[in-house]
């Protein structure tokens, strides 16, 4: 698959009136028929002469025709079944390759599904493997994208970042906030398609609330929800169109949802369980019908003692993996509060800053409603942070340590280490020292040394609940919770 020189040529469909291949790259059907007719005339004359004389010379073996590199090929008229098979294979690999394939010529676009025609929220065409690599604030719209599935990268222009705040991502779609109108929009970084949602200043409860403090927390800001409260996003694809679900953090700890075309956002919970994952590791599913609610999948409330939660002695992170599996990374800090060191296998514990800790990896068994221990990540690593958690193949990115847990920049500063090796073979060294970060009020934490390695970009990516861009660099109204 040829590489394009720019995003517009590589990922955006050319106009219907142009082929995008030049005068030598495409041939009309009429011209093709004339060429075939002209090439068949000598053969017809030869056959006519043979029939007239009754003689025919023994046929000579003809050499296989070898086309030169510049000879014409009728690529535009591939069999529909072949076009469908190729496009399907490319889509299963990466939606960007599918978009490049469709951009080649009009006949290929006519034989394949148009991502825009099927709806910009169609789950097949979401750029879920792509992330925006941003460390420092930048008012310009140009960004570097990285595919976690293939390792390829793109430099793209995203004009919407000049007028919106980039909050987080859902399946690769960027969640944007418009300060003046409070409107939430989703941006596809590969196609620049934008989907609009209601203003975040308009939130309604689906059922009467038993705890008014829950609703008051949402409305404590006179203009509605502060954009900094957005701390994660996802989709419910059981509805048509799909529903966008936003998680709000800290004092606004709730879940809200809306579809394109809705007039307001709706509150999921009544203040009891407000996140799909609790710090102690209890897991919930979000159900939007018949009434929006959280359904408990795994109960770990026995660890949810107030002191453990307030002191952040236990933290849990959900990580999506291939094949539809869901992993959990759970961090136990100061094991003296969880039965003492003697209650654990010494190979699974480590000491940092004089405090003994433990990290475990578990698979969330939805059907069995239980947590299943995972002994190794194999040739993968996990990056966990405040906003995102990602699973990385170390075969695609060999600079990343395999079978390891990377902490985001915020947790590195708090916990005193950067990487935890699940099955350490480095002289029993379980952890690596934290990275050095610098802080300022605009950019937040960022690596002190430059240029940055890939792991430094990723530890910043998973922790950025608000990536400063465009006008939000100068927003004085943004406050942290």
C-alpha cells in the first residue's frame, strides 16, 4: 500500500469528479474497448487466412508477456469480490489503511462502505488504535498520531483543536469541549469528521434522586459541569446512534450520557456507585435501558475501608485488551494495612521509599463475575494513568519493556517508581526509578529531558485529563478539582 504525501491525499476521499491518479493512471471503459478491439484485429486476419487456404503452420510457443513497470494496468476495474476482500482485510488491520484504499479511485469507493455514509459513529470505522502524542501545550492544530496496532505514525492538521479543548478520547475519537457554547464534540483525527453533542451545561436526572447532594455536585458550577471534570469516555453501541458516556471525577463523581441530537445529558446514577470501576476493584456495567443504572459484576467492597480509599492505599485500573478481554491492574500500597507482609508471596512484593507494596494483574470474568489472576503479560506492557489505560505490544514497540506495568507521570511522582516488572529477571529488581518531570501551571507535568522517548510520550498520554490546545491554553476559567 503506497504511502501518501499528505493527510489530505492519503486519508480524505478525493472529489467525485477526479480520479486522483492522473492521465496515465486511469482509463475509461470506452478507450479500453477500442484498445482491445485494435489488438484483436491482427489475430482475426490470421485466422481468416487459415480458413481460406486450409493450411495452418504449427503454432510456436509464445513467451509469457512481461509488463514493464510503466505499462497500464486496469486496477480500477478489479472484480468486486476482490475489492471487498482486500478492503475487509485492511479494515481488520487498521481503519487508516482502509481509508487509504478508498482514496485511490472512485470505482473502489463505490464498491466499499463509506464511513460517513454509515454514520461517523459506526464502530467499524473508529480509529481506536490511534493516539495523539502531545506533551507540551500547542495552540497550532498540527499533531502527531501513533497507531498502537501497527506502529505507524502520521502528522495531521486538526483545525478543530484551534477552537476547542481536547479533553480525552473514546475509541480513538477525540472528546472536545467548546468553551463559549459548552458543547461537546467528537473529532475523528483521521478524517477530521466532527460529531456534535449537547452542551455540557444541560444535565437532567433520568429518575428522581434520593440524594440531592449528587445533583448539587453536578450543578455546583453556575455554568454547569466544569470541563475538567471529564475524566474518561466510552460508547454504548446497543443504541442507534451509539451513546457517548462520560465519567466525571472527584467532586462531580458521576456518569452522564447523550446521543447526537439529544437536547441534554442524562445522569446515570443516584450517587451510590458512580464509576464502572471503584478504587478497591469492584466492577460495574453501565446499562442504559430500561432505566440507566450501574450493574455490579465483581464485588470487592470488603477492601473499601474509608481510610484505604482516602489515603489511596489501593488503586485499580481497567485495561482493554485484544479479543474483547478486560484486564485489571490493582496496586496495593503499604501491605501492613492489608494483612502484613507475611500474608503475601515475597516474590510478588517490592519496597519503595521504605513502604512495601504489591501490584497484581487480573482478568475480569464478566460471565463468572470474578477476578482471575494473570501471571504474565507475555510480550505486552500496560500503561496506566488518570484518564487512559493502554495495552502495548512490545513486538511492535521493542523499546518498551515486556511484561511490565508503566505508571503515568502523576502516579510516578506520588509512588516513587516508573515501571514494575511482573516477572523480573534483572537481578530481582522489580521496579525502576521514576522519570524526572518539570511542572508549570500551563503544561502541568512534562518530562524534564528532551527529546522524549516513546515511553515518556505514553506516560503523559495516559495521565492527561485535559490536553491544553488552541484557546484553552489561555482559559482562566479552567480549574482543577
